[in-house]
């Protein structure tokens, strides 16, 4: 049976993420650290996972359509050691030097000479006719690269990368170059948050106030031998209380009631269903006919 969206929200690592991150921020952006690369530090601290597992966790929520994403930046890494601590070098295609300068081109109106600002010197003197230039005698004709080693002009320098961690020099073709994302709640998740999400910890606190002790496994073997899963189990007053939370955008329907009733008959004991936003008319009539313990919750907050 496919996992219901309400069951995803009840995962122990998802609840703190939802309550402490997603309900307080409209987006989750990465932060960059030189020796680690892009990471989601706030999420890591909230769900207590390392950087790699945190990204896996977030991506899983995307697969489950809890989150959507868009590209934040492209991250460059070394193909040998996977370090993000990479330097970008511009190289002269003529002599291989990395000593490349970007300079301005100047045009002398009187004689038509066009050359780099370096050639004109300071103060500006036209290398062709020897005239000393003042403002209005020349124009900025754009910029160009020039190799400081071989003095040749460069239209487009060669781009190379150098890994500061392991020393490897590599080209763009060999680089690890992958997108990093901004994450945000999907439209369906926004609707569910607006409608109200029941978090297990909130409900557990209510039951504890009734002097019930949470304990025991939420997995129970029924009389049929089938294993049934509940969201929580409480002990008190000489019996066990089994708890299920069911919430969605729409009221609980008859199939939901029948599924829960099958568990109740097979397990026995006290079973409570807490539902949000409630039951539809058919489901309510069916639950009453089965004498099921249904608590209709109000939207949190």
C-alpha cells in the first residue's frame, strides 16, 4: 500500500524539519564552505544528520512531492578528490603563462592609433605620433586580454582549474560540475500547512496530560497473525491505548474508516483515531455504527 502523505509527516526526522524549518521559511538555500562545498547547515542541525545524509533526506522529500526545487548555483569540484576548493586559472594560449592582464584599448583620434592603455603609459603619450594626450583626444575602445609574459594580445584565454586540496590541474571537460538547489514547499504542501498538519509530538503531549505513559512498540501482531502499525501506544489504567493520526485536505472517507476498523477488530484494546479536518457524512455514520473512538481535531494554532 503506498505511503500516505500524513504518514510522511509523522516520520521522526520530518516533524522537526517541518516545524522548525519549513513552517518558518518560504525557501531553504544552501550556504557555502570552502572545504565542504554547498551544504544546508540549518537543516543538518535540525534533523541531526551529516551534510550528505541531509541532502539525501531533502531530495527524498522532493521525490515524495513534499518539496519542489530550483537551481541556486552550479558547484565545481575536483574530479580526483571531489574537493570544492578549486581555483580558476586563465592561461595564455601562446606561451602557457597564467600572468594575464585585462587592459583597456585606447584610440587616438588624431592619428588613428589603437593600442592598450599600458602602451600609452602614464601620462598618456601616443606610441605612434608621440603626442601627449588630454581628455577629448582619445576614446575608450573596449578591453582586451594581454599576456604579461609574452606581451601578446589574447582574444579568449584558456580556462583551467587547479585543486587546492590535491593539486590536480584539470579542464572543464573533466570537472565535476553539478547544480545545487533552493528548496521550497510544493503547492500541495502549502495547502496542507494552511489546512493544518497534526504532529505526533503535539498529540503525545495531550495523552501524557491524562497520566498515560507512552511505551511499547507501535507494531502489534493481531489475532490473525498480521502485523499492524499504529502511530503511538500508551499504557495506563490497566490497558493499552493505540493511537492513529489521520489528516489530509479532505475529510476522512469510508475506506479510511474500514481500514482502521479492520485493525481495531484484529488487535483489540482501546484504539483512538484523531482525524483532521474530520469525517465526511458516510464515514461518520459508519464509525458510529462500529462504536469507533474518533476524535475530530481542530486546525492547530
